[in-house]
C-alpha cells in the first residue's frame, strides 16, 4: 500500500533562501555512521572563552560535580555576571541527543538573556547517545539541576533548545516526580519530545528543512535503540509520552510551522493547558528547525526572538 506524504507548509521566503545555503553545510538527513563526522563539525562551532565572556560581562568556570547515583562525575559550565543575581538559568544544549556540549553555539541565547536580566547561567555537559543511551542524558541533566539549586538562591528557569528542549521538559518531569528543585519556569525552544516520529509534521518534512524525520529517527534510535516507537517508552526519555502534565512550571514553547517538531510541540502545550497548567505557545509561519539561530538576519527570526526576554521578565518578576 502506498503512503501519501502530506503536502508541507511553505517556508518563509527569506528562510527558504537561507536554507539553500545551509543545506550545503547541514544536510537534513544522516545515519548513525555519520555521527562522528557531525560531532567534529559541531565542535568547531563551540563557543570560545571570548564568546562566553561577552566582553567581560561574565566570569565563567568549568566545574566537575557529582553525577547521578552510580554514574560518572558531571561537567558544568557556570557563568556569572557582575552584581547581584536575580536568578539562575539552567541550560540544556541541543544536538539531536547525539551532538554538542555545554559550550554548544545555542548557549549564546541564554547568555544574551542572562546579561540583560542579571542571571547566572549553568550549562550541563550531559552524556550523549548512542554511547550513553537513556536514562544517562536526562539523569545527568537532573543531577546538574540538583547541584545548581544547592549552589544558587533565587528562582531557576530550565531552558533548552531542540534535544535540549526535550531533555529540559523531561528534567522538569523528574523534578516534579522526585520532589526535586522547584522551578520558576521552563523554556522549550523547538523541543524534541516524541520518539514515535509519526506526526503529520514529521511526515510532511521528510527530506526537507534542517532536521527531518530520517534524522529524527537516527537521534531517537541512538537514545532508545529497539525501544524507539514501542509502547512503554518512559516519559523521562520522551516527554510526549507523559500521561500527567499537571503540576509543572509555566512553559514557553516555540516552534516553526515547517519543521518536524511542530505537531508534538503544539500538542504538548495543549496538554499542559488541559492539565491546568500555563503555557505560552508560538508557531512561526514558514520557520524550519532552529531558523532563528541559523538565519538570524531574517525578519521572522527577529520576530521569534522578541517575545522570549519579556516572558522571562514576567516569570521571574524582574
């Protein structure tokens, strides 16, 4: 039987032009055999010491702290601006569960917000799949959060992009269920939430954009192996599997209309509302995965970045 691929939504015109260039550098599809090469490419884009300093705005240090029970020690990057802190941003980097580090380029988002609001930033270097499948990554994220809550006073916002958004959502679930650190809010940017990879948006974007359904399958299979897409996958691996979304901190969720994660992000926000929670949802028309960081000059990228700082001000009372 032939399966019809749904017609995808169009890309924003400026983003479509940028995507033609980006496709040469960042192919949307890759297999497990490509992971080492992609890691090497990604590492070349890590933030330097100068990037982290932000012209002297931040003092920063690498810390090695206790990891999860039975696991290895954990590396954290701790960045502090001068003056009195108003809170802490605990950051989880992206990379499809298989790439990146605590210096990943998307950390630049967090440093911009922190500089404006007087926040410390703690970025976690969680273990990567497939060498370290679930639950290693999320347990690392939770252990780092526990350390952060013990070291810093004031509100904590949990934030992440892409795979980091999924891990941030999973860490919030763990914190709720274990009676762990209280969270002021969670910011989930184009989050990777559902291992089943079978939404309409996932099927629409096959072979298109930056992170298509084939790449998504690679990432989730690295994390879960043969369990990917089967019944009983833990919500701490794939937060879309959570049956109960009550009692979670307010969420900011944004996603592009022309990306694999659109439907799972919209569904997660909807289910937060159904559970009596609070969520601010943005779906940016014609946006591909990570568009605002990869094509920052586009008008829609500027529009997507604009609501984040005001939302942080509101949830922090800053």
